[in-house]
């Protein structure tokens, strides 16, 4: 009978063998495609020496001592998935990472059991869960039988985790068939350019089913999903950048929905929002009293000319490298979500006064900032995400309204726009609205006008709050007066200027429909003060199972 020392050495040998993954040939093949191995990825993700692996001794159902299924008779270390938990920036995070060097990272009976255990740990322990996806999908040899009946538990678990802990699906390779829904159900989906792809059916099945001959990249590559479908959130250059983005994303979030967001650096600082923002007011975290004179130079003189709203955002968020900016490089650092999808609207995570905020901002540089179908879907998803994890929302308005016309009506602009309306109304986190320039019609509503529960509505002197633009309103209201004028064009211009400078903003301010007209240079200070007074906000919607959100 073997001694305890011998038994221990046997186990250690098996663990060391598992660390070799699919073997040197498969590792070389993985790297030749510009991809890191699964264990290299995990080393970058976790703080050194903190990763704890589960199920490292697992092997496939048809290998080793478990000859139950007709899989290839060769070693399957870890059965193609690495699962475990450790610290990311000092906070507990779980990981399910598919290993393409072992049976193409396919999902089989045993490795799904490991993944299931990790999902359960994340739910019970209330910590974020990260998927590192590099998988050819389901292992057909194992689930072609009645075992298929239990495979959907993965998605059931994701839905249970949704809104409870942050879920990230980092696309670092292929993800085919139903497993693409891992990304579809996750909160954040970065995609590596050139190596990642996802589709409900891969190119061979598409060819067989409908006769379409298409590459994996054209079918579901990063450009398709980050620019056209909107399933992907961010296109990145390589594996290392992808993992850095994941860590940055997590730094804005609490570990679970029962906590408030952390401060700078993503550490486990338990200081309250009130205390943190109080320190911000003294300049200890990001300098709340920072004055940005250059912000006055951003807006063009003509309200018809465009500008980049990102320049405004950079002036009001924390400086990179300050206590509230997670030590990132470059002034005014923030993480934009879906920058190439729904480009008329910016959604971004940032810090103001050392605290996480979600920014929903018009983008006049793209079609004047009009809200279309993609913008509506993008905003609704982002607002719901921030609300689920107690991240205050800051709206920056320069919005001409929703796109109009027969094309968008046929596409369901009303239904899609209602998603954004629904999300803004339902959100119970602090909501702060700054009107930069245009605030027209239903655009003003969904961008959190006062009636939609905004805790503070402030406007720049350049703001125009109206059912429609000055030109359109004047043409309707003063049509006869313009027609009778000796110089109709001159009269029209005078009336437009008067409407814009007097009626649109002054009436809103004089009637207390907005809270203040502010010096643009004070925008940052005003937002921090608003965060401070809403630090203990508690608002509950009427009790119900759930709202019937437009889909």
C-alpha cells in the first residue's frame, strides 16, 4: 500500500502534468495564431500568487479511467477548462477560462461540471465572474445523446447571476453555437481583433444549412459585433490589452449588487460614498474644485456646428493618475462602452471626485447627436447595468431628439426608444443631468429631463430646452409675422435668436423647470456636490415582480 508521501507525490505529478495543457505542439499552434495560452492569460488577470484552481485533476468523460463516451483516447488535462478564483486589484474574482489546446476548448460533461461549480461559488460568495472564451463550442461526441438535456443550465445560471455580480465575457478566440450566448448574457464583452469570433452557427454549419460560404471573421468577428450587431462592447488589439481592459472595467464596479462602488484603483476600500465625496470636495480625490477654463472653448459659436462631446467629458472627470483615476495614463481617463456602435450617443464609465459614475452623453459629432435605434438599445442596456450595481448616472445633453422617417418607423424606433425611456425612468441610482446645448422633444425626456427623476438638472448658458429647435419652432409660431415683415429672412433670424436666448432657456429657468444655469467651468464641482447630496439616496419603485420592458 502506498504511503501518504507517495500518494501526495502522485497527485502533485498529475497536477504538474495538467499545467502542460494540451502539450507543446498545441501550445506552439496557439501562439502562432497570436494568442496567449489559457494559463498565461490567468497569470495576467490575477494578482501574483492569489489564484486558486478547482478541478485541476479532471479529465474528459472518455479518457483516463473514465471510459464512458466515445471521445478521442488521448489526455485531456483539466478537460479543456481552467476554473478558479483569486484577487484582481485586491478583490475576489472568479474565472472560467477555456483552453483551446485541449480538444479545442470544447465544452463537455466534466469541464461543464467544473464551470458549474465556479458559477455556484460566485453566486454564493457574491464576487464577479470572468469568462475567458476560446472554445469551439459544445463537444458533440459527449452531448449528442440525452446528456444534452442538462446543457442549458449554464445559461440559467447566468440569468440568476445577472444583476447580482458583474459578469465579463472576454472573447479571445472562437465561440460557436449556443455558447455564444455566454457573451450575449454577460455584462461586458471585449473582443480581440483578428482572433475572436462568435456566432450561433459556425461557417461549416452555415454552409450546410443555407448554402452561404463565409469566413468566421465576416460571420461574427470583432468588427461585426462591435460595430454592427452591438453584441461586443470593445475591440482590442490583443490578449494582454483585453485582460487589462477587463481589470479596468471591474475597477468601476462593486463586487456585488449589495455594495456601493469602490474608490480609485479598484481596491476593497469600505469608506462610504458620503465620506469619499467629502474628501473629494477638499481636493483629496481628483480635485472637485478643479476649474477648467478651456471648457469654454469647446462649443462652436454656432449651435448648428458639431463638436466632440468626449472633450467635455475629459474636462469634468478625474485626472488620470489622481486618487480617483485608478492610476491610468492620460488626462481625463474613462472607459467607453460600445464606442463604434450607436455612435450618436456615448456611454462610458469614469470617476468624478473619486467615485464611479456612468456617463450617458449625446455625441453631436455623429449625425448631430440624434437618437436612433442602436443608440436607444445601447443606452438602455448601459443604464440598466449601472442601476443594477449602484453606479450613479450623469447625463450630458445635446440632443436634437429621435430619428424620424419611414425607414426607422418600419424598424420599430418607437419600441426601441421605449427601452431607453423605460430604463431611465426605472433607474433608482442618483441621476444628474447637465444640458450643454440642445434638449429637444422626447430626446430631453429619455436623456433624463426633470420629470424622469433627475436629482439635479443644471444647464449651461448655451442650452436650448424646447419641444423642437428654434428654427422649426419659429417657422410654426411666427409664420405670419415673418411673412408680413419687410425683410422676412432678417426677421426670421431675429426671432430665432430671441427664441434661443430668451424663450428656450430663460423660461425654463424662471419657471424653476431646471435647478440652475451654471458657469460651464463649474460643471465638475456641481456634479460632485450633487453626488454628495444624493449619497444616501433611497428610492424604491412600486412593488411588482418586474416591469414588462420593451424588447
